[in-house]
């Protein structure tokens, strides 16, 4: 069951599509958040050093100029389930920054 607090947060702050609408999308996001929590999924926000801002080139020149005169930061949200060393035949948990590729 989702919490009313989670639903309110997503209802107020998240994007949505029509159909289905703002309330059903908030319910879906709250359910997804609950599923992630129940399944040990973790999230980490990092700078996106490879962000694609090519969409700015489709804007009128004045808007492009204004964009280029201001600082912008793009982020990427990483979603992962930490891998334990037990799963790999070891005894201690791995740091979230260590991945299978690092071993």
C-alpha cells in the first residue's frame, strides 16, 4: 500500500501525461517508489558530464543566446541494487560505487 504522503509529493511535484492524468500518474510513481524500497533499490544523483543540449539549437536565436549566457547543470539519476560480496563468493558488502565491471 502506498502512503498518502508519497502520493501527495508526486501529485504536487512530478510530471504527468493526459490520459491518464495527474492523480493516476502520482499513484503509479508512489507504487514504483514503494516497490523500489521493498526490493532494495537505491538511487544516486550525479552530475551528467555527457548531457546533450542540442535541443537548444532548435530555439530562436535570442533564446539560444540567453541560454548560452547562463550556467546550467544537468544531472543523471542512477538506479541500482547494490551487489553483495556474498553473492560473489566474498563476505562483506560492496561499496555502492563498486560494480561488477570493477571486479
